[in-house]
C-alpha cells in the first residue's frame, strides 16, 4: 500500500506549537524547542494518525515562510541533533514525516537572494505579492532548480517521506516536473503535496507530476454548507471532488495553519460533522493540530493575522484542557473507521440525496465495498454512517 493510501497526517505548525518567538527573535533566539513535539508523538498515534506534517522548520526571519537557510534548522527550534532525535522517535513509532518546502520565494535578506531572485524589466528584484521582505525566485534559472533538488535530497536522506510545497500554484509546472523527476530518481516513493488554492487541480497535477494538491474547494464547501445549512453547495463540490478523484488523490482537510479554526467557523457540533465528512470522503486526509480538541482561533488582519491559528501546545497531552476530550474521542472513532476502510482513499463518491439541511452520499470501493453517509444540520446535528460492517451514529 502506498504512502498516500496508508497515511493520515497530523499537521503541526512547529514555531507556534513549540512556543518560539515569531517576531521578537532577540527575546529568545535559541533553544531545543523541536524536542517539545516528542511527547505528542504517542498522542498522534493514539488519535489514529501515522504521519506528521510539519510546517516550516528551516532558519528564517520570522514566521518560517521567509527562509534564510534551507539546510539549517531554525535556531529557535534547535539544531540538526534535535531534528535527528525527533526523526528517530518518529521512526520507532512508524510515523512518516513530511516537511514544508518554501521554494517560491525567500527572505529578502537571504544570502543568495540577489543571485537567485527574479527581476523586473528595470532589473529590480521582484517581491512576493507586494511583500518587500520576500523575494520571488527565478524558476527559469538552473541554479534555482539545483538548489531545490539539493534541499529536497538532503532532508530525504535525513529520513523524511515527502514535501508540502508552499505556494506551488505560483511556480511554473515545468519547474516542479523537472525537480520531481530528479528527486524521484533517488527517492522514487517521495510524496509531493502542492499548495494549490484555485483553478484546475487535475491539470496542475498532470502538468507538474506532483502527487496531490490541497483540496481548498472542498474545504470551503464543507464549512460553508454546514454553517449556512446549504447542502447544495457541498453536493456540488463533492461532485467536483469525484471528478478529481478519477485522476489523482486530493489532500483533504478542514483546517490548516492559514484558515480560521473549524470550531470557530461553525461551532463545535457542526465541526464534528465536518470531521465526519473529512473521514468518509475519498482523499488523503490531514488533521490540523488542536482541531481534534475543538481549539478555537480566528483569522485576523495585519502582522498578527495568524497568531490564533498557530498556538503553543501544552507541555504534554495530559495538560490539555479537559473540555476538548469529547471531540478528541469523536475523532478517534472517526479515524478508526477510516483505518477499517483504507479503500476510502481511492473510492468513488455519489451524492444520492440532498436538501438545504441534509445530504446523503454513497462511497464505493473498487472491490465492491460500500458506505452510506447521512449528514443533518437541522433540526439537530446528526450523523449516520452505515455499510461494510459499520453502523456509526452520532447526534
């Protein structure tokens, strides 16, 4: 069974989860904070996951997406020895690790920014979306290709399984195709997950040769449909999702480091229904740390826009607020169901009925497996999953 078929990811934003200073580095610019994730590895396994999807861990200016050195662990998180220790702890538990690769841009203060950056007609370095502190890389340069391949191979040799590719949608697909081919020549099982928000996902996957992309269309439909009691929107997106599923396995999620917490968006009861959708539709699912505990967090404005989305974890799972335990147990049940039916990853899906306040869909495996799912948001929130030896009810 492939990595995509057999992995459920727990996504963590390390700088936030480990309590590193994001803006005022001088306050505490060193430490071994990456080791703070070790007590959470057994928690990850207990949840039912077996993949750790880490946000940026490389030396950067502030939030991690302004990279200074792709070959060095951020000093706020630790050093190579800390990384190796974490990787060994993951390997002992059978946990796969995916890293976040920021290869569209670098910090303006990156030592090679002037050499590798794109330039406009006047010869000025091109900033990323108006952010002067970031320089867009020139992906037509062989030196940029070589850098990205070198970075990927370095950390694959250190034991990781794959790469989440930040802002993949803004990088030419031929660049990804070239890089992926060179990396796969040494590590053929590497998983490439591209961040793609809008557009033709299937064509992007075909042209780039990446394995999968972030299914933002479905994410939006899930929370919006549940919030507004408009299951027609979800039905439309599930039909689209089924089309994508014919050519690749999308990465599915209801939360990540860039979006408002699902429990803040729609409340805890409907957030539970969102989790049920996540774990019963085809795709490669990921759980954003804390969603399984009904963490809250708003998407704000300005420099602190993402602070609530990327909170520090307690020292150990035992220190979690007890109010999240009901959601935690519910996630465990759902992920256990997903584990019992691994065929769901590549299944086909058909919407069989819908009204504003409810939806029913059937999920079919390639060997005759079958699940029926009914989601209701009114008059009360209710879930029923039946088929293939399963009778899962919740309200």
